C-alpha cells in the first residue's frame, strides 16, 4: 500500500508536502509512508480516498482503477463517445 501512496502522489503531480497538506499531515509523514517506515493507517486511507476520489480497493490491494469515476466523468465520456454538442448534452 505504501508504494500506491507514492503512485497516487506522482499521478496527481503533487509534492510530498502538498499531498500531506491536503490530508492534514507533514511532508515527513508522507515520506515515511512512501518509504515503508510507517504503515498507512485506516484514517489515512479514508482521507486519501475522500480528498482525491481514490478507489479504496485499489489503494488497499492494487486491484481495479486508481480513481473512482464520478457521474461527471461518465457524462463526459458519453458526450465524447456519441459526439454530443453542449446543447444535446444538457
């Protein structure tokens, strides 16, 4: 799970300090999580999933997609797939 925290941070383009600030911990805490010195706590899992719309199963096990699809993501995909203009989309 520690490596997936790093993967998430890098995918988001955030520094350890910026990621930590978003979930209420220090850069050092994120560094220790990523290196495996500290384990990811259940509270940290919840914070990461909530703040960044992360798939909890992916964070815990590596299974599935990193991000949870939101309704707007699905609608944007349908808009593109069916070549809808803004009028047809709304």
